[in-house]
C-alpha cells in the first residue's frame, strides 16, 4: 500500500507541513540536482511526461487524509511536495488536489492552506499553470539565472526548456494569478553563489516579480560532494539583492 503522506514535519519555510507525495517510490524527476537530499536521479524524466501515477489508489488517499486531518495535530500547510520527484509529472495532480480540498472542507479545516513545491521545469505548459493556479500557495524553484549555471547545478533532462524560458514562464504565471501566491525558492551553495549567478538571479527576480523570495542552503546530505554556505553569507547575499531589486520584493533567509 502506497503511503501518500509524511509528517507533519517542521519545515524551515512552511512551518508544520503535512507532506503529500503522489509519485512512485522510484524517484521521478526532470532534474538531477547536485544538492538533492533524496539522492541522485538515476534516470532523468522528460518534462513532457504525464502519467496517472497512483490514481487507482485515490480512495486510499482520501481515507488516509481524512484520518490524519481528523486528529488533533498541528498542521500549518498541506504540501504537495513531490518527495520522490516533481509532482506536476502526475497527470492526476488536479484530481488529488480536488480530493484534498473536499476532505479539508468536510472537516472544516479550510484555514489550512494547500501548497505545492515545484522545480519549475513544467511551468511553460499552459495546462500545468492552470492546475497550479488552483493551489493556495505555489513555491517554485529557481536556483540559477543563466544557462551555464542551470546545466551545472540542476542537470536537467535535455527536453527541459532553457532557463530563460522557465523565467518567462514564471513571469507569466505570476501575471495570471489572482492573488499574491507565488514564492520563488532559491537554494544557494558552493556551486552557485558566484557573482555571475547572483547577478543573473537578481535579473530573473526583476522579470518574475514574485511575492516572496526564499533563500536557503543545504540542510541534509546532498546527492553529490558539494558544500552549504553559512547564514552570514546568505544574509550578505540578501542585502546585496535588496539593494538592487527594482521592486520591494520580500526576501527571507533560512
């Protein structure tokens, strides 16, 4: 039996988060990020993949969620985290989202937002943006602002769009949203905290104009031999970014 939920775990960025994973146990991701905390991606997946992962177990999903939310447990957010990879590769993402909304409503837990973490690799597909707009919060990855850093850090499938196209896709999503719900999540570490990448990230943030930027570094053992940067470095990068960003975008460090 597939276990769809993990936690609640105390997330640095989301508070007490009940993780929701609707992917197979085998890692299914469009990236092979150097820093990934769940290990190397043995076979990188195309961003065009749309598979009805685990839809045959949707009743089990509903029963598990109903049982969890019926308990007196502190939960700050319900998070489609794609622990095993990129959640938007599941063609039934919207089905699982609707089940989650229905259970939340039945149990009068509407105060708990439903969030999604995405690596942004599918953001250029209109059908994906349409689904993402149904979430209360969208936390989208953007670790780099130029193509050379993208290839080095995120190691994407060859069909993943250029980073410039992903940035424009995030800009389009921001413009399509009816509320302030887009957070850009940037992980900085030994391989992408150089001046060229920081400058290109600032340029990307100015294009996207997200509601919030979250800067953080490695917290768990990474897939490859790379190193975290410390809090002082993060704070200095934050200050440098705030000095040159065109708009008053809130930046948080973790």
